[in-house]
C-alpha cells in the first residue's frame, strides 16, 4: 500500500514539473510577431498580394518543415513577413527567407519571376494542429505575401 502511494506521489510530481516546464518553454518559444516593420509600404499606394504555389506542413520532421513557396516578380520588393489567417479574428506571421530560387521542389519560376520561401514556426503549427486547424493551414488562400514595385 505504501509503495503504491509513493509511486502515485512520484508520478504526480513528475507530471507537475513537466507541465510547468512545457508552459515555460512555450512562453520562451521564438514565435514571430506581426510587427509593422515586417511589412513594406508602397510609395504609390499600390501593393499586391499573392498566395503560395506550394505549402508544406510536416512539423513532425522538425524545424523548417512548415513553409510556403511564393512566386514573386523580379524587380519587386516583398514583405519580410507573410501572414496566415486561420480564422476571422486571428492572423499569424511567418518569416521570409532572403534566398531567391529559380526552381524549388518541382516548381519552376516563370520567366521574370523568382521563388522565395516563407516559414511558419513549428511550435505554432503543432499548437494549431492540436486545435484541429491543419486543413486551414494547408489552404493557399489563407497564406499571403505582399510585394510592391521597387521604384
């Protein structure tokens, strides 16, 4: 009888420490905030938005496995952040890489265009998947990247 109580007590302590540790790690996670400095403004007022050509959502493979591949015209400057609107009142942001690709994962850029990748934080994706929003993450219309003419 005493042995069972000791085991239950130990499991309770381990569970409490695990929950507290997970909460601490979640608060410290490097989530991307949708700060205004991540978006560019157009001097002419004309800003264009595109959805990705391809979306990859495989967070179980680790970091950098949740991203969208966007095709942006050359001669245009794109935002440094992408937006993902999951519901009417919740928008999340992800980071855009500076690398430009002519071809990436079976997608070839059209003449006059280049490809760029936009990443979403893996912890955020796992959180959204736990809420049952995986299908919304896979919808290209929910992902947006803005760009303007460099003039």
